[in-house]
C-alpha cells in the first residue's frame, strides 16, 4: 500500500461527482414512485420497506462506495502508468 496519489484523489472526486448525479437522478425519478406505491400499500396492509430506508442505502452507496471505487481505480491507473 503506497502513499495517497493525486490520481487516487482525482478518481475519488470523480466517483463522488458520479455518485452525486446518480443520487439526484434516483431521488427525482425513483423516490416519488416508491413513496406513492408505499402509501397505497399501507392502506391495503401489504407494505414492505419504507422508501426512506431504501434511499438511505442508495445514499450510502452513492456517497461512500463510488468515491472509494474511484480512488482504487485512480491508484491502479497511476500504478500502470496511464
């Protein structure tokens, strides 16, 4: 394991930007439909998971997993000389 390289930091930043855009798109397109179907399912007693829990998992993935993957990819590209 080496020191933190500038390529790793750039990769992490790009992963964070990608995660931010991904979260914005999912929050605008997916969450309203999930909330609507969840509210309807509550009236029929067939609801499962709260959409806030699902969006919390998506938020963790977008803001932690994507930057870490970007950091790893950036370091690998720097080690290969690209």
